[in-house]
C-alpha cells in the first residue's frame, strides 16, 4: 500500500466469484460483486451487464463489452440514458495508454440563447445527440467484434421486451404527466389508458429495435443522416425544437481532454471540460495534504467535503490562468488546502497549523468564507445518469458515463424512432452558445498503480457524481477497503450556497449510513449538517478494482441501485430477457 491505511474495523468484505446472469434468473437476483481474470462488466441494470459480458465470452475485448452494455442500458434503463443523449468515455489500452472520447450533446448552430425559451423539458431543450457517435467511435477505434454482434442484445431486449425493475418503473411513473405531453414519449412509456408501467411489467420497444437495427447495419451514418435524421429534424421543426438535419450531419465525437494528477503515489486520470475529471483531481490533491491517520472517520469526511467544495468553487472562479495544468498542480492544491478547517488533533503534512473544531463551532464565519466564491453551476441532485465499467483479460478497461439529464430527459420522443432525447438547452446546463458542448458533472475516472490499472470508476447522480468518485478513491486508498466495501461506506456531499460552502449533507440511515452519533459529531465540529436517508442520493458507482497479485478484476455495483457485476462464462447465452 502506498499510504497509511485507516481501516474500518466493523466492515468485513467477502468477495465471491459469479458467472454471468444465468437463463431465467430474475434481474433482481443478479449479483452485485463479480471476480474474474478474464474481465468483468458492471452496469446499473443486470441485463446490460450481461450483454457486455457476453461479448467477452465471444472473444471480444473491453471496448466491445462497453459498447454492447451501453446500447443495452439505453433500452433497459431509459429513464437515465438514451441513444438520444450524451456520453463521456475513458479508455485504458492494453499497452498502458489512456484516451478519451467526448460524446457530449452540443448546441445546434442557429440557436440563440437570448431568445430561446427557458424550459426544463420539451422540444426546445433538445441539442444534438452525441451518444451514438461516441459509441461508434469506441467501436471503430478499439473494438474487435462486428457491430451487428455487439448490438444484438440491445435489439433483442427492445424487440422482445424485458421486465421493469422497481426502480425503473418508479422513475418512469414520476414523469408520467410530462411524458403524456409528447405523442412519441406517451406511446412508448405509458399504457393505452395513460397509466405508467408497473414493476414486473414487460416493456416492448419495437420502434427502438428498428432504430437500433438500422444503426447496427449502417453505423453512425444511419443515425446522423438519412431517414432517421430526417425524421428527427421534421419532428423538431413541427414542435418548436432547434435540432436540424444539418446539425445532425455535422456532429462528431471528439477527443476528450485527458487530465492527470496523483494521490498518495497513485496516478489519477480523468476527462476535462465538458466533463469534471479535473475537479475530482483537484479535490483529491487538496485532501492529500492531510494525514487521515490521526483523524476520526467523521473528521476525515469533513476534510473531504471541504476539499470538494473548494475544488468546485475554484474551477468556476474567473481567472487569467484557469487551465487544467494549474488546477491539477500539487502546489496549487497545497495552497488551497490552507482553507480547510480540521480538528486540532489532525496534522497537516506541510506543517500548517490546524483550525480547532471549537473555533469553528463558536460561530467563526471564517469556516465558510474561506471557501467563498461563485457556486458551481451543475445540474441538481435528482439522481439521473448511468455509468458502466468494463475490463477484459488483456489489460483494456473502459469507464463510460451516459445520460439524458433529469429523469426521462427532455421527456419527448420522435414517433417511429422509439427513444428519448437529452435535456441540453433551456438553461439546465447553463447558457451555451451555438456549437458549444455544455459541461456537466460526468466524471469517468481511473486510478493507476505504476501504469497498471487499479480502479476504474464513474458514477451517476448529477453533481454528486464528483463527490462519489472522490470518496470511492479515498475509501480504497486511505481506508484500505476493497471496492465493494468502499461503495457500501457512507458518503458526504458539500452543500453549496451563493457564498460557497454552506454545510454538507451526510448519507444517513439505520444500516449503512452515518449514525446519529456521527451526525452529532459533525455538528460539534461547527458544520451545518443535513442528514439524507434517500437511497442513491449520494451518487451510484459501478466500478472495477484490479488485484495485481492474482491478476483478477473485481467488479462492484453500487449497493444503492439495482445494478450488477457480471463476469464472462466459458460458454453459454447471456441469460433470458427476464
């Protein structure tokens, strides 16, 4: 281990090896931890993870598995993502290189933010979809299996249907009124009587299957040109949207800007704007200044919350030098770390004097003014987005985050095409100019150990994606937890006000959350605390850890969600559609 390990004595981890979801197994019963030397796929819905693992069984690599899982998840978790949405992909190649693909939705040319409607959903919020372009580029540059093979599971799930999990059914029902306003969305996600589908109902998406089949045969050109693009443009023009045939044809998935840093001797790698990897790196490098060995769990969590708040604030602060080089520098992180208040017994490695907990509790406003500045303008924490991670036995690993924004996205679908669009315009992701790609909290992330993969991460959950990823890293590196236990440990998240940090929320609950005594300890340190028991409220990570000693991948799905970790079997089908 490259740093002092602070263990959680009450946490015991048992790791089991599981095969892919067997035929007929209910998705609710799918394992959330899997272990294999041949790779693992982890996704927010078991059928998507099984689709990816099937590609590994067929001799494909991690890129094949990720593309299969991403198309499948757009079918089986439509409230969280879609082929009409956006993605960010981080790739670790077998030779040790790192690359990224930016499939973020963009603002159509001709869009005028000064006169366009400010809306939370609907046709005027739809930008140029990027998910398909991102997945096509991942397949073309890194995949090995035919596209028709890779997309077969997603097409099958759409054509023959699958049974809705309780969480997906609940999210679809929560947007029923808005979905009913769109002819296409109403057709696809509500029953004939206008009621939403219930848990266990079979959802068949025939039009979605036809669209996916066209993409599998014609690639990205089939989506961004021809009949599909024409239908999209005509539907937008008829309903007040700004997306045109020309905007579709001009879209390209771009190279992500890779950002790097280090934490306790490990290399940390992410994607810069429009993703938020640099924020995660800055937060970790601020926290690295402190030694958690002399702190209670609660004190260390308060340092993490403050480090996140400072990083979120600083990355949005107007500056003549706001480059990622500056933001991810160690010297800059050490400078910012002087703003963090910790209990007096906790030492700062640089020797800087700590603030006392009693000083903060006495009403000293400096506890908050130190992290002042404009709050980071990212989406609200409404639980949206999906993330999947995939690895193979040859050293390739993929972290892929895909989203349509808030639940059910723009809540509109073009009749005959079968998929929802992402919210991009209207102010949800800030005011963007034509051609721009609006930034978000999406954070595909990797931790490398002497160039070898160690952690492959990413999360769902709006702005809390960033805090979830940061805490998963610290739980493994600082606390010595294996990834499944790290994901089960309680989290915190800074609550940002107009003047910066206003306090922080803590994951509370009778089983896996912070206890009532912990909440009181946070408050005794002088922090405004908001206990939050809502399941999945602090991001959901679906990630991988590599055990170099046994040359084994360990996949872990977030216990707050209905996802699964699936390892390839020597032979056999991925499992049934149930």
